[in-house]
């Protein structure tokens, strides 16, 4: 097994120490495993997609416009 060094903010380290019974390395290992699995699934789905980069850019623009429009409506 490979070892990994992880830097975390001091405040987070203090908060984590209050839960000394938790094996934080296991929590990190599980989070990394889940993230890698999610990325592999996304890559698998994307590899079968017929969307072009232009299609993706257009969908992204529409989502951003819609989100901005909704957010502006909440500010009224």
C-alpha cells in the first residue's frame, strides 16, 4: 500500500481531534475511493456520448443562464 501525506487547515485538525475515536485515514481512503469510482463512471458515460464539445458548451451556457436568472429572481 502507498502512503500519502495530506495537508489540512489547522482549524480542521483541531476539530478532528475532538473525535479521536475516528480513524481519519480510513475516512480519507473511503472518500478518495468514492471520488475515483465516480470519475470512472463519468468517464465511462462520456466515452459513449455522441455530444460534441460544441454541444456541451451550449448546454453549459443554457444552464448558467437559467441559474443566473433564478438567482436574480431570488434577490428581488
